[in-house]
C-alpha cells in the first residue's frame, strides 16, 4: 500500500474509531488527528490522542511497516522526539525515540474499498484518474470545490505578483505592466514578451509613452525584431534611427535570443502586431492600473483593450518591410481581451485588494471572473465532455487549475472530488 493512502485515511478518519488499542493493549481515542505536515519532520503536527487514561498532545508519524521508522533513521532524529503515536498498517517491530523511550503504536483498521478504489482509478490510462467516476460526485460538492479552487488559484497568482512587486519595489503601475506583458504574447510568445518588458526600464517606457512613434521604436528595438531587417521601407528605417538614438541616450541593451514564434500563428497574432497593440495601449492610457481600479464595468474594461488600434503603418503590414495589404485596424479580438481580463486584471485587482485590505476589490476580481465567458481550450473541452458545467471564466479557471495542480500531479487524495469517490465506504 502507498503510504499516502494511510495519510489520507488518518487525516479524514476513514478508519474504525471504536475499540482502538495500541499493540500493547492500551485504549486509544483520537481526539484530533493533527495538522498535515508537507515539510520535513513528522507527518502530522499538534495531534491530541488519549492513550490509556492520559491525553497526549504532540506529533504523529505514519508508516506502512513499523520497521520503516528505523529504516528512515527516525530513532536517532530529535525532530521526531515529540511523536506521541506511531500509526502503521502492520507493527512488525517496536520503535523508540532518540531518548530511548518506547513509542505507542496503532495498527489502522479500514475498509479495503478505499485502497481498491484508489488502485482502480489508476488502473487504466485516462485523461484524469477519476474520469469514469465523476458522475458519482454530487453537484453541490463540485460547486463548493470550484469556489475553493478559485481561491487557491488567486492565492497562487498573488504570490507571483508579490514576487514582481518586490522587484519593482512596490510600484503597482510597473508591476501591472510586467504582468500585462507576461500574458500579451498569445501564449506562444508570452515568455518573449515578459523578457522584453523586464529588459526595458519602466521609467523609460513612461518617458516615451506620450509619443507613439518613439514608444514603438523603443519596444521594437528592444525586442530585436528590427535587428537584421534589411529594407528600404521609410517607416522601418525611421524606427531604427529612433531606436539607435534612444539606445545611446538611455544606454539600452536589446534582448538577445528572444525567439519570437510565428509558426502556426494567424498574422493578426504575429508579435509585430501585438507589440503595436501594446504600444497603442500604453500611449492611450498613461496609468493603466489606476484606470482599471477606477472602472469596474466589464464593458468599460473590454473597451480599454479593444480600442487599442495599431498605428497607420501596421494597418497595412504584418511584418517590417513586408508586403502591404488592404488597410485593416487590427484590434485585439474579444477572446484575447477576455484572456487579459482573466489572467491580468482580475489577479491584479485581487492582489491589490489583499495588500490594501480592501475586500471590495477582491470581490470585484471574483465578480469579474463570474461575468466573463469561460475559456475554450483542450482542458475545458475535456472537462465538459465528462459532464462538468463550465459557464463562466470562474468555472474554467477552477477546472484548469484543478487539472494542472491536482490531476496532472496525481494528487487525488487532496482533491475533494477524489475524496468523495474514495471515501464511499468507511468503517464505523
């Protein structure tokens, strides 16, 4: 048996809880199983166990075999000196603390169905282990789990944003710029956009933001997309000259090997066009994050991004010096805008609300996800095919997070849906 199953059985009390005795015959009452420890040391902290007539407070260690205690060298480790109970499937040897004291041991008795259900889930290659059992999970359970997953997802995003906040020394507008660029590359170019943003001082971006041509020269020059471009195109030549001026003035260093990708992208999503849209957005709104904070209507936020039109040159070009075509505004599509609202605006609002202790902003972030349509990708499509209801961006974010952080990692024992499937049978 996998040890993680024993952890699961102990944590959720899926074992016979009456007439419990240590292998030495002392009665056992589990008052509190303790708090799971995901770091080094005993498996559960701060448990409360009544052994005989004495109530003990301390830690619990769990193993398949009691002899695993010695095999893991716990008998000489002072970190295990406060273990009050050794929980095992089979007590094959007595065990002792580092001070020589004998530790009480409890053999768990539980329904075989739990282990059988767990093994059955992984018996066949499936997209998610519980795929054929999801119909057995009650809707109210799924609904509650989605809310918890969104909270986890937001906390994950907050940590990522906090890391950037430290680098910007608490500058929210600059942090918003970095997070925006991190998600501006239509997935395949997100990393390149983020490296472009981190290579370009926010102060310099601000200084150039009142002049669209200069802002384009800065971004295209730093991106490396102008480097090596041989053309007689007047506009591109002008961009090169302007960037060379900016490079000398601000001691800029273009990013090497950004590896911009064009393969399998629609021309409207080429990085050249996305940079033009980014420049337009920064030119149109000097303080983007302040605007986001002060405007809560979804339509207003959509308009912020969708009205960012590319400059005249890029309305008739897809590549620098490339062939011209019929004039086309090349605005961001709705799906791209929704993606930015989901991955940039909502997390930034939530993080800002948490830092400033303004619950209204955190609620606005969650409400925004509730109002936006769900993402449509291979993960959400597969969940829907298995009967899961995905009606909003909040739902799609929850199920994407579930798949990437639980299903792919095979953390079924930590998943509430997995818990309901596995815990159908329990010993009373």
